[in-house]
C-alpha cells in the first residue's frame, strides 16, 4: 500500500474513531493484568474464560451508540464469539473500529529507577498480521512513576523516542496510532506535581513525534488527566479540569485529531465526573475531548458477570450503562 492509500485509510479510521458522543473501550489487559481482574471476582484466568468475557463485551447490543473503537489484546484478535464469528468482525458490524495493543510492557531503564516500554522491535511485521486479522488502529503505553525526583529527563526522552518510533511505524503501515504516555496515580504527589510532570512528559513526546515525521492529524493522544496521587488529598473536578486543560494547551498541537483520556486509578464515577468537568470548561479547545477507559467501564461489568453465563445479559447492561454515562459528555469540537 502506498503513502496516498495509507493516508486515505488512516483518514477513514480517524473519521470513525473521532466522533462526538462516542469514546474508546480499552479491553486490552495483558495476561497478568486480566488474571488480577478475574481473581478479584474469583474466576480462573483460562483462555476460555477470557474469550467468554471479551465476547460478552463485543456482543453488547447498542454498544456502538457510545463506543467508536475497542482496543483488543493480541489473543482476542483471533478469538470468536459463541456463534463462531471473529470478534473484530463482530465489532465492525456494530460500527466499532477494532484496534490492538502492541506494546510489550516495561523494563527498568539501565542505571535508573525509571522504566521504559518495549515492543517496537519487530512491530512492522506484527502489524501485517494484525491488519490481516482486522485491526485498524494500535495503542502503545508508556508509564511514568512520580516522586520528588522521578521521572528523570532521561526516562522521559527514552520513552518519547519509543513512542515516536512506534507511531511512525504504524502510520507507515496505514494504522492509526494511539500514543499513551501515562503519568501514574500511585503515590502521594500533589495535583501541581502531576501537572508539572505531565507537561514535561507531553512536551518530550510531541517533540519526538515531530522529529520522527508523525502526522498529527492521523493519531490520537491517550493521556492521563491531571490528578493528585492516590495517597494525596482529593482534588475537585473543577481543579482537575482546569489543570488538565492548561497542560493540554501548553503541549498538544491543535492538529491532533482527538484526546481520549485514560481513567488510571479513578473509580468509574470519578472518571465520568472529571470528563464532564473537562468538557464543560473546554471552551474553544481544538480537539475532541473523549475517553479511552478500561477499568472505569469494565469494573461494574466484571462484578455483574462473575464468570457465569447466566449473568451475561446483566453484565452487558452494566457496560452499556457506563458507556451511556460517558458518551454524551463527548462534545463536538467547537
């Protein structure tokens, strides 16, 4: 596929992904992460249980009214629902774009307490397989722990280059990249410290994206909201919205198609309320301000499901309720 065809393909994907009233469901938990989620509801993390659960998500009737894309784990990309339909195809029929998580987790940055993400090596070849299976966008996550001295400048720059390489490889294959630099909520840092770190991280990321020739119109940013650490005093949704918008305006080019916030360690209700406050305060912000939630959409679903086929309908109702609570908050760019 040549550059013109790739650009056309990405433009079509962006048009579907970036839509008022809709956001992205992150259903891409790694094997260790989903094992923890299942353990909390006393369900073994077998391949069949994972297939059944993610099929439940993809088969939820009406989900496409509020969800424009679903990020899948590699295993899920080739799984099928109870009727034998490939899950990416199930999503496409509902008007939802299938995507794929492509990072391989983090390792310690040499001679540092910080971490750097892996997964760029061999990505071009893997993307060919993912595209064949139906994926049209990808996601790559980098994480940044916060304390008085972390993250270091070296960690920010190392992860920024990894994100830029990933995004450039995706666009070269006609796949829309979701760039996810997450400043973690773990710890007792203040709202102000989170804002300081988030601004520095996003400056580094966009500098690298520019240097690597990434087309901003054909990418999505998935950042953290600016929130205090879990062990710090809570901030109001108005304060979170103001700090988050200030950082975005200082760091994110207007050409970026959409900003889809991650929920991090927020409860489903907190993530919804903070998204509401951000959109209410956004004024003439140039980006769609949407969501790409994992736990904030799925936690009520897991609690309703508990691994029982008899609970599928109840669990799907819970998913639709959480999607419906967030979708209408996503307003058209002014």
